[in-house]
C-alpha cells in the first residue's frame, strides 16, 4: 500500500502545480481575448456602429409612415344649432321651439385607389431606406477592411525591424569580441552601435504608427473607447482570388447603390400614379339627424368638388420629371459601377503580377546578398559598410514586399466593394508555378 505521507505529498504537489499553472492559463486566455481577426472586426461594425444604428432607426421611421399610409380617413361627427335669436322672441326663448339642431357624421370617400397607391409609395420609401442602410453597411465594412490592412502592415514593419535589431545585436557582440581581441578597429564597433540606434529609433516610430493604426481601426469599427489594447491575429499573406468577369459584373449590377436608385425609381413611379389619382376629387358624404322645432328629421348631404381649374397638373408634371431624372441617374450609376469594377479587377491582376515578380527572384537575391556579405565580413573579406548596405537592401526589399502584399489585399477589398460581395473566392497557388 502507498503510505499516507506520500499520498499527502502528491496532493500538495498537485495543488501547487495547479496554482502555478493558473497565471499561465490566465495569460493565455487574456492573449486570446485581446486578439482581433478581420471577421470579428467586421462583425463589431455590423452590431455596434452608431451610423448603422441610426440607419436602422431611419428604416423604422419609414415603416411608421407605411403604417400611416394604409389607414382610412377618419369620419367626422358634427353637432350644430341654427336660428339662435339675438333678441328675445315673443313668448320667450325655448331650445325645442325656436332652434334647429343638427347631429351628423361625415366621411370622405377616396376615389382612384388612393389608399393603395399611398401604401405602395410608402413601401418603396421603406425599401429605399433599407437599401441605403445596406449601402452604408458595405461602406463601413470596406473602411474597416482598409484600416485592418493598414494596421497589419504597420505590425509587419515592427516584426521586420525587431528581426533586424536582433541580427544587428549579434553583429555588435561580434565586433565587441573583435575589438577586445584587437582584430577590428573600434570604429566598426561605433558604426554598428550607431546603426543599432538608428534601427531602434525606427522600431519605436513603427510602434507609434502601429498604435495609431489600431486607433484608426477602432474608429472605423465605431468604438467609443480607444485604448488599442488588442493585437491583430491575422498576418499579411499572399492568397490569390478567383476572378470571373461575368459573375463579377452580374454581382456589381446588383450592388446596393444600384438597387437604391432602382428603388427610388419605383418610389417615384408609385408617387406619379398617386398624383394622377389625386386628380380625381374625393367625395364627402354626410348623414345624420335634424331637429326642427317640434319636428324630427333625417339629414343627408354629398359634397362633390368640381375640378374646373386645379386638376393637380403641377404635381403630375413634377412627378413625371422626377421619374425621367431618376431613370437617367440609374443609367449613369450602372455605367459608374461597371467602370469601378473594371478598374478594380485590373488593379488586382496588376498587383498579383507584381507580387509574383517579387516572390520569384527579388527577395531571394536580397537574402543571398545579405548572407554572402555577412559571411564575407566574418572572414574579413569585406568591410562593415558593405555589410550594412546589404542589410539595408534586404530590409528595403522585405518592406517593399510587405507593401506589395498590403496593396494587393487592399485591391482585393476594393474589388469586393466594387462587386458588392462580402468576400471573393480564394484560388490556391502552387509554389513554383503561376496559375
């Protein structure tokens, strides 16, 4: 049997191990909770952005008008008296004997199907508000994507500078050893330290730019707090997309801004029908009770407006002009959409070719130049300035590649916005080949 002392010691070790593990788990959970993906950023925009909340309330306003447009006119109840004498009549004043009393209901009879036409126009107004909210949402999502990519490239610069600082730190240590051994002049050590200070300054500046980029991202997401206490989870990566010109064009012509103009056109057409129907005058029917002295009687009347002069010609002409105007706007909007789509698609293709060119030889040559220069410097076959120049060239090449990746991703987001789609389908790439 296991002694009780060993069992107790095992329990104590287990408890201590758990307590030691808790900070690690908390730190891991905190790091995971503070990481932000592009998908999460887009989701936060759709849920919390104040402008989208306002757009949804605007839709609710038009829905209230839609409810109001479908209601029938209210009837009117009227009570009146006539023959009220100013001077005392002979025999004295009496309500039943000297006055005529009326009590009747009046109701407007709408002609020309006005209520249904009002409701149709209000429905188009609701549709326009909904599409405008959708257009705003897509614009805000695009701005978040752009802000996320700007923050991503700022972080890549930080990582690149940190890597260069570490490499230069090793070079500083190498020169310190050589100076102490008398193999290298102290001037090389001073130069390496100055280069290290220059990189450290660039790194600190990059940290400031990264912090500003994260604040800009929070602003694009509609946040009210700008602590920037999060890190981006996604890295810049070369992921090609599938470009089908026909499907992109079909999607672009269904963009929310095109749909908004189409909805405005339908609203204008519905309002034109309503104005034409308003040329037909409404009737007002009245029915009630009349008390004439001692006699009781029924009262009835029908009011018929005579459209001799005003036949709503002005509003009809205005509505016809509005329909023609929006039809022209729709033709122009479709042309603009197709132009934006073509430009965005060609930009993606050009950026993809640029990255392929950089991936094939550019980065490889810069790496090889830096490695050869470092090996030659270690062997004493070249001077320090040549090595530093090769190191800077490699850094500039990597920065150029990261910028090309960022430009390519931004071009993809612009094409997604121009096509009116959430995300372009990805296309797998094979190393060493170009699809």
